[in-house]
């Protein structure tokens, strides 16, 4: 199981360390209850519980104490939200609203004076610590990129260890950096007409499929990943990372949708990249790391479009598959190597047979002609994600 790319966890695997399936739904519930409240006024750390309703809301008198969830949501500035998991010492997700001008970024994205800092609002045993990373062999990888922010204070917010996951040096400095650059390029090309929402986070995926010794027919998915720190406080090393990008048309209308967005999402892309040394690879094409939205939702437990119907989510998947076909990605995939495996739980050489291709295009044509659902665009449909990254081995040794 060494391929990454178009066929993402066909079995809908959703067992991931640190992912909370209620997380995003709770966040949007809070937004509905206080839509008139500027997120910029919320600078403190906000903890959430594991229930979508409080005890008071359901009228329940409990004899149980209130405990704090391991997941903490922080909104250090109006355009940045970090959901941090004290169990894995990693973010669950980091969400940004990016409104940038390319010229401003080039002029002001100076990070030389910035230093990584610990989240002092958390207990020391719940924090990711700078000392843990010392001589660990892993870089402190930004989830929200520092270069996305032109304001000095906002850029400094990205250096909180709540916004950091451990990445292999070549992953952080070469592969991940190029994906961040591609993301900014997508934003800048549409900056006059669109804002961008970018959601980024770590993944822990199985590295193998094994048969059990008891004669059961179901496959067992085997997980293996590293950790470092000072036990029992350990930073878990993700096997993969994801990045989801939405484009939102700018609007002057005062009315807002139920989910707080000004307009419908009209274009999108979702990537998953292995956290690896890439020692067996000479290059990686970012186009081969594109995935379907519902597959990524199944893995993370996050609803990236929580107010969309299941029918609309299937449209996003069809658009992604159509993009694969148009860019000849039906049989291509990136070999992640080094035993990390891939998102693939099932391989099928006939995945994009002539019948399947015809079925996808017919369905999209029907959707367009009926006009019941607005057909979103895939940000990579024009081939702009066909970006080959040459891998130099100087970063491989830890």
C-alpha cells in the first residue's frame, strides 16, 4: 500500500488520533448564536465540550462536574482560528481567511524577528514545548503559513506552537513550502474578486493492512507513527497533512448565509501530502496529491462544508473526479515510500473505466442543465497544480 493520490480511503476509514467529529459543528453553532460578535474581539482561548448542547439548553440538572475538553479553540485574530489537541500536541485544524495582495506579501513577509513560543494559557503538560523539538530531527511546521500575513502581530500569531506540527525537514522546507506558495498563487490570481478560506491540519493514516489470526474476514488497518518529548507528555508525529482551499466571491451585501459566509463557495481544492523523508523519490507532483472532499471528511471527522447537503458534497466529489480525468490522473499516483503507506485502502485498476468516465460526465451535465445545484469549479482543473517538485537529498539526513 504505497500509493497516494486519486483513490482516497475507499472504505471511509475514520479512525484518526486527535480528530473530533463534533468540532466544526460546534464552532458553527457558536457562530450562529453570536453572528453579530466580531471574531476579532475573541482573543482568549475557548474550550469546548464533547456535546453539541449544553446542560442548560437541554434542561438537564447533572450531578457530574464539568471537565475541560482536550481540544482548545483559539482565535488570536479575526482571520485565524486554531483548534489544538492536547493529546497529540498538534492542531486538529487551523482555519484562515486570506485577503492578501501579492505586492504587500513580498514587501512585508519578513519573519526574521519572529520566534516560536509556547501557549502559556495551557497547562505545561498539555503544551507542545520548544525543548521537545530540540534535536528531535523534526522541523516546527506551520499549519497557517507566516507568509500569509502582512500585519506584524498577525504574523506573530502563526509562531504559536498551537499552530505547529512536526514535519521532516525536506517536507517542511521543500514540499510543504511549495504547496503554501501554490495556495498563495491561487489566492492572488483571484484577489480582486474572491476571498479564500484555507483549512490545514495533520493526519494519522494506516501504514498497512494485515489479516488477523482468528479467521475473521475483515481487514485490520495497522498504524505506526513516531513521537518525541518527555513522557507522558509526547508530541505525536503525523503521517500526512491536508490542506483544503475554498474561494468565496466578494460581496457588498449585508445579508449572510446561515454558516456566516457571504456567498456560495464557487471553487475549491483539497490536498493530502505524506510527512516523509522522500528518500526513494526524485520528484513529487502536487497534482497527484489531490483528494475528494468526502474522503477527507471521513478520515478527519471534520465537516468542511457543514451546511451543505450530502447531494452537494457528492457534486464536489464528481467535480474532483472529472478534474482527475481531464488531467489524465486516473492511473497516476505518488509513491510515498518509507513504509508510511497512503490514503488508499482499496486499489482498482478500472477505477476510471470508460463506463465510469461517461457516468461522471453525464451526471455533471445533468446537474448543470437542471440548475438545481450550482456546479463549483476545481481550482486545479486548468492544470495549475501540475507542479513537479524536484527533491534534493540534502535534507533527508536527520
